[in-house]
C-alpha cells in the first residue's frame, strides 16, 4: 500500500514548485496532474518510467478512483495541483476515501499566486504596518454560494487587502461589486496608486 501526496505546483513557473514538491515528483511512481491549470513543464522532475495522467477531463469520482487504484500498486502517488492544494481545492473531499481505505495521505504546500503572481510581480506588500494589516482570501460567489457575511460588500468594509481567486473570467463583476461596496475606481496605497482593472 502506497502513500498519496497532494502537492501544490505553485503559481505556474516550473521553478516555483517547492524543493519538497520537486523531490516527491522525482520519487513518484504515478502522477495525476491538473492539466488545465498546471504546466507540463512542472513534470520535468518525474522519472522516465513514472505513469503520468492528465485529469482535465476527469470528474471528482474518477480522480479518486485513479488515485486509489495507483496507491494499491505503487509506493508514491502524487496528485499535482495548481497553487496550494489547501486553498480552494478539494483535498478534504479527496482524502476521505483514502482514510477509509487505510491509505496514508500527505500534503505539500505550494507557493500561492497571491504572493508570487500578484504581490511579487507588482512589487507590493499584501500587508503594511500603518495601514493594511489584514489579508482576506475570497472568491466571487456567482457559481459557489457564499454566506452574506462573506459577500464582497461585507469584506470590502474591512478596508484590508482582498486576494480574489477563481474570478478572472468574471473580472467585470468583481470590479462592479467592489465599487458597489464603496471602493473607489482608483485606490491609493502608501507606495503607489492602485486601479481596479477592467
């Protein structure tokens, strides 16, 4: 019986995966990666004989079945996911069948796009000592229902930094809701002027 590892691939660049994540890819006998989100170049650490499958056409039940099957035949099985597996992922749902089957599970955090792609690329800090001291990870609630206490209007009222995930295809709705919540179209921070991009 093997062990299933949920590994975060990071924000996209293959060299942004953690050292531990790359090591597990090199040790893996089977890798199931999210091809619609994870670049194939991240798989460069996998050994030639490793079984590699793209899950972009799989339903959740198929992903679970694939991982369960390989864990019964291999020592190290990796589910390679974008960013960090614990942030807007389905690790908890996927892990339950493994717990029931007595298959050990491990999680390797990945570098979140909030830090690597957004803050680092913009040369900004997500928190600042004398102004923004809080950071909230959230997402648009059009497809996934969110409680009213977590609506954009409620979160925007905190006056903190919002890292908004899984919403780029609906950026106009994000901008409209933030403006409706009282945010100006242009916000000034201590280091630069920020714009709610359309």
